[in-house]
C-alpha cells in the first residue's frame, strides 16, 4: 500500500530530483518531475497510472476505487457571525492608505 501512496504522490506533487545550474542565472533551479497538469487533473488518467508491483506495473485502478463527492463550502465566522474577507491590491498605493476612514 505504501508503494501505491508514493506513486500517486510522486505523480501529482512531484519530488525534488536535483538542481539545474545555468551560467546565465544567479540561482539554481529545482527540478521537480511530475505528470503534466492534464494528466494530474483527470481521475481517469490517474487511475491508469502504472504502479510497481511484484508482477510488474499495474494500473492504479486495480488498487483503489475513485468516488466523487461534493463538499459544503467553509463558513467563516468572527464572534459567531458570518463574515466575508475581501482583499485587494491598489496599484502604486498601500492598501491602508486607500481605505476610507471608518468611524
């Protein structure tokens, strides 16, 4: 089961494999191999992911069952009252200066 979890984590999130150094850049760039975004975002493609096993590469679908569910949105509260936080960026000015004075 650990091999299945490692294969899925590597395919979806990647794992740092090394650093790429270029003479034209100041800092090295981390190399993180993983599946393309289209392959990572499709359940069908993830279920076709080959997982190493004793008998050779086996599709992930043989080990797991995928189930789609909806999750209720989070409710943010402050002092037991519902709130909505809004953030923004005003070009060229600090966000504190752009807010009107509240009294």
